[in-house]
């Protein structure tokens, strides 16, 4: 019986690169989600009506991630704060803001929904640019591999 033996060159480095790329994608995604949550909270706190400061100061931004592949943050305000219900549930309500408010942006009863939509629109571009930057700095992958991965990021437009 005749038997041929051959060796495939490059399999080990390719498998290592796949692992590296997956880990870097996960880390980049986690950072992009975190930064977008902070951006959302900052924008929201600029829009939240400021009367006594209780609602403004009740803002939270919590990392609620249970799966490292699906980073999750909860951004919001304590609904038990007096005035919170009226601010959120009465559209067009006049929102007086005291002169000592820490932020001077126009106030809105949509202080979460507007920044949330902005964050949803902003996130794909942020993630794509960070992933492309990460790929450009990876010395261990070939340009063909880099192009193939980058082409796969097209859904993030």
C-alpha cells in the first residue's frame, strides 16, 4: 500500500490568529459598548430637567453583563424619585430648571429616548472604526486575512 504524507504549513499560526482576532473583537466590542453607555448617560444628564437635583443625581450606568460575548449596560434614573413620573409621562410638560443646574443644555421629557436613539445610531460606526483600527495594528495576520475580516464588517455601516 502506498501512502503519501504531506504537511500543511501555516495551520498553527492561522488557528492562533483566529483565537487572537476573536479575543480582540470581544474586548473591542466590550469597550465600545461601555463607552457608548457612558456617552448616552452624559448626553441624558444634560437633557434631564433639574429642579431639586434629585432626578439628575439618581442617574445610573450599571454594567449588567452576564455573558462576556454580549456586553450589556443599564442606563437610567431612579423611578422612585419624586417628579420622575411627571417628567417622563406628561409629554410637553414645562420643565423649569434652576440656575444652579450643573448642565445648561435645553431640557426635555425625552431625556432618555433621544440619547438612546443617538447611541444606537452612533454605535455601529464606533465599533467598525475600532475594529478596523485593531486589525490594522495586528502584525500576525496577512493583508488577505485582514481584507477578508474587514469585508465581513460591512454590516456595521
